[in-house]
């Protein structure tokens, strides 16, 4: 599945021509009609630099993402582009391993205690873990992801901590959105549980949180139902929900 980017923007093309940006290669590529389907992996963090580049504005330092104009204009196929995603929900709420992933046009690698590699071009539902079958690709994406996370973690340590609104936190916990607060970080030593192996426990905790939020009237019935549906089915869906 590709990403459809609207390249038929006459007003933008006219503005670029008027600005005399032929040397940057913008005008020649706006000869496109309709849409260009881009197979490369792109992210919403690329939108801001793309728009700024399209109108000739400088991208501020520290902005994540990069301009997609070369892809839109057909100047670059973006074969080596990758999109990063993460979820620290399992770590911060349960002390389980965090989830981090790298997605390219063809593959998705998930870094977890039990790593996963999927050929999303052939297996969009991510049912067949190819980690052992395609070791070179697994290793390449593993190393690339680890290098990126090391850089992100270093930046995070330098950033000032955001203040915590305890009242808002208590309200979220009462509504069942927060399972608790952990005092752990991704850098802590020790082996951690793989979140996809804890589907049943997570569901029981969420059910208990829901019962507590409904008050005493629902407690009796809730206590009987807390253990229901505690199987470990839907592991991939659970992982994806964590990373949304």
C-alpha cells in the first residue's frame, strides 16, 4: 500500500514558479497530474517541514521529520526512509518492557524481549513473524533502531522534566485510563516482561479499573467478571494498540 500525496496543487505550483525556484527542482516536478503514490514510509512529523519547504520557509532547528517534497516531486524514491514509533505505556504503568518499532516501505521491526519482523508488503496483518527467516534484514533494522533510540534517549535525558498535574492524573485513574504510575525508566537494568505476553493481565486490570470508576453499585457484578476473557489471544492487536 502506498501513500497518496496530492501533487496537483496549481496554486502552490504557481507560487513556486513565481518565486523562481527552478534551481531547487521544484517547478519541473509539478508537471504531475492528480496524485503520486509514494511507496516510501512517511510520517505525520514530516508534514510541517514539507509545508515550510513548499512555501520557501526555513525549517526551525530541532524540528523532527523531513520534507516530503522530493518524494512528491519524483526527485527521490525514499527507498531508505523509515518511520519510528514507540510506547512506554507498558513500562511506566506495569514495569514491563517498552515497545519500539521501525517501519520501512516493506518491513516492520518491533524491538521487544521477543523481537518481531514482518513483511508488511506481503503480510499487512502482521501474522507471520519472519525474524529468524530473514536474519540479515532483522539485524539491519535492529541495529538501525538501536542507534536511533540511543540518540533519542540521550536527548530525553537532557530535556527538563515536565510538571505532573496530580489532580488531572487522579481523574484519569478514576476513569480507568491510567493503571498506575511507575518509577522506572527504559535505562533500568533487569529483564522485563514482553507486553504481548501479558494481554490477559492487562485486560483484568482494565476491567477492575472500570469497576472502581463505576462505584460500589457495580462492584459486585464487576468482581465476578474481572477474570473473564483473560486469555492471551490478540497479542498482536494488543501490541498495536499500545503503540497507537
